């Protein structure tokens, strides 16, 4: 479902992929986030995605009343407080995506898929 807003000049439609790419860019800027994760359900393997593939670790859905729900699959840095990192991620993504899209973020789910040691 695409998000649509009506203005005086016409209709603005935002694709969920655009929001996913923006949210992924915001997420990797957050302290403690190493990157997005891709989960291979068949093998049970988790791999770190490159910067060009950020949207594979994020699912965005937009309801009929233009409310956004975002699911993140992330890898966090070893030794950080997961609750502090996720609180920071939620607040940053919520604020920046709402400013970017003009639509409210209803829910953000974060799935920690792994931990990496950063050099």
C-alpha cells in the first residue's frame, strides 16, 4: 500500500520502498547499530547487508489512513546496551521519518539478529 496525501495542487504518493531506504539511512547513523541484517529462513543464516542493500533488512507497511509501521532487522555492536540503542533508534527514526514523509509513524518493531565486534 502506498501512502497518499491530497494537496491543493494534486495528490502526493509515497512508496514504502522510499520510506524504507530513508529509515535505513537514519538507522545506520545511530550509535550501536552495525547495520541491517538479512535473514535466510531456509538456512537460518543472518548476514550483514552492505550500505546499498539497506532496504532488505526493513519492511515498511502503510495503512489506508497513512499510518506507517516499520520492522527493522539489525545487527548491534558488541558491548552496547541493547535497550539504549533501540530507544535511540526508535526516537530518531520516528522523528526523521515523520518529518520526511508528513505521515505519522504508528509502530516500530526492532529484531536484533546478531552482535558484531567493531574494530
